[in-house]
C-alpha cells in the first residue's frame, strides 16, 4: 500500500472510531497528482534557506503503542500550530514518507510535547529513524490518550486525531484537544529552531 493509500486507510479507521463528542464531518480533499505545469520554478535548497528565517518552536509528537505493537511511537516535529479555540484544535504536519505516522494513525491519539530550552538533545534523539527513541527517556502517560508525556517538557497537549488532509509531500494532521498543561516551570524559555540550529 502506498503512502496515499495508508493515509486513506487511516482516515477510514479514524472515522469508524466513536468520537469523544459531537464532531462535524469534514469533506474529503480532492486527491490528485501535481502536474508538471503546476510546479513553481523554485530551488528546494533556496526554499529551505529562506523559510529557515522563520524561527519555530520544537515539539515531540508521541502516541501509545497500538494493538500488536510493543513500544510507543514518537518523532520530532517543528511544524506544529494551534488551529481553533472552539472546538479546541491543533495541527501538525508530517512527511508522507514518515515511518512513524502510520503508527500514530493506528493509535488514533497523540500527545504534543512542547520542548523547552536545553532540550535540543531530546529533539535530536527523536529525529533519528530506526532507533529506540524512548531508550533512557523518562515519561508518564498523558491522562486521556495514554500517549507518552515526556518528563521536563515545557507543555503537553493530549489529543485525538480529528482529521487528516493532504498537503503536497506532507500530511496535515488535525487533533482535537482533550487535555493539556504546562511543565513544572511555567516561565521556562522555549526551545527554538532557526536557520538550522537551536536557539
């Protein structure tokens, strides 16, 4: 099954799971390939360089082990944003080639761990693929989803997957917020990423 098929299967599965409250069904996006005449004449390296001027916060998205899996899932994510206050929604973007996303989709829930200053090493640990990302990382269970809530994170947001949309080579995952909170130090500075390095 290709990535588009996996995403479609995840959406079908998530729509079959009862929601925690009334949620309006969203229209499915039109899925089609991008034609050659629609591609902007941009150099990918220049695109990254210019967009790198925008400083972003850094998160680790985690999910509990789904049925048949022995360990939780997680990955480092800069593409995260609040989306809606009523209902409370957040979103993150994940590459369509991600090996972690299908595991999060199967779980149907996730926790956004907002990293604080000094947690660059934790971010790097979750940015690698093929390793046990949770080795030596202390965490407890988020109260609603049971997703790993990383010890020392500046804030956490516990969510249920609400919708998944396509966005070029990424998927846009919308989560409905079920619970949230800050870490022990509410005045802690955030971990920021700017022009290829942590601030």
